[in-house]
C-alpha cells in the first residue's frame, strides 16, 4: 500500500460515526449554507458509485474513477470500499442519465470527492461551476506529484500539446529523440479516447474528424466532436497507463 493511499485510507476510517439521520450545514465548501443528509453505505459498486441502505445509488459528483479492466481500477475501488458499512453525509444536487443521485460526499468533516482527486485516485469530470478551480488544482497536484493513477512516464517532459477546440485539432510536439507511440492513448475528460498506430513522431496533428493519414496529420474518425467548447482536459498515456502529457483549458 503506497504512502498516499495509506494516509487517505486512515483518514477516511477515523472519526466519530453518527448513528442517526440528521441535517447539518457546511459553509466552507461552497461559501454558502447547504443542507446535507446522513446516510449509511451498504455496498460500493465501483470507485465512484455507492449503494445506500435505503436502496438509492450515489454517484460521486465532479469525479471519474478508472473503469473495470483499466489500469489502477483496483486501487480506486479499494479506496471507495473504505466507506462501506459507514455512515456518511451527502449533498445530492441532481441525477444523471442512469438515474443515479449525483452528490458531494463528506466524511469526518472532509470533502471526500476533492480528497480523492487530490490523492490521485480519480480524475475531475463534469465539475460544477462553483468548484472548477479547486478540482483543477487538486488534479494538477496529483499529476505533478505522480500520485495514485497518475504515474509519470519517462517521457513526461518530452511533449508539448496544443488543443484547438474549434477546429478539433490536437498538435503534439516531441522535444526528445524520435519516439514510437504505438498503442499510446490520447483522451479527453470523458471516455473519448484514441489509440495511436505504429508511428514515430517529432510533431503530429491529430484531427478529430474524417481524413486520410499522412506523415504530419492523422485522423480520429470520430462521429462527434471530441473537445468541449467551454472547458476540457487532454491526457496522453503510454500503454501501461503512465501519463505522458496533460493540458487543460477553461478552468
């Protein structure tokens, strides 16, 4: 168990556990008084989804944990499981398309959604307007310190990137010796991802839309636009999941 995981795990399981359902306020998180509900976690579904004793499903707001079968899924799941059979506080702000309750999670007076991102066990995702800066800074902290899912590649300092959200083009520039990026994956904040073929690059442009690959331009052939017009993040990974490059805009 790595140091960062051990510290957060210990942090999550300590403190008093409330026995009754009650409402209280947190003003330090959002800058205003908000109502929260005390609930009991009966089961953890995955790294960002919980099942409550009353049958409701809770999806962590503002974050996205690794999916089953992807690198670091197990450690993310284990962290969430530290909340199993515990009483936590939730602030439900809405539902998603799967009818899950989107919520901020608090335990022992800590904002767990944010702590999970800062410790590197999930990425930021569909962040609320009022929390953009804090979640962006938390993720940057985790990446820069190679925490959790953000294991730095040996090529981490080799690449620059530029995302043109209007033209749907990503420019990648390698400042090190030529590197073959076969099976490297480039993705956005959601689950849209592109796996590179057997190419060696100094510089290359990746177009989201249709086209014919050549020595300087390659094409994603995405049926929809990839890059959000307001804000998004580019992540570039080696095949084993080590992060090579990240670039964020709109935060």
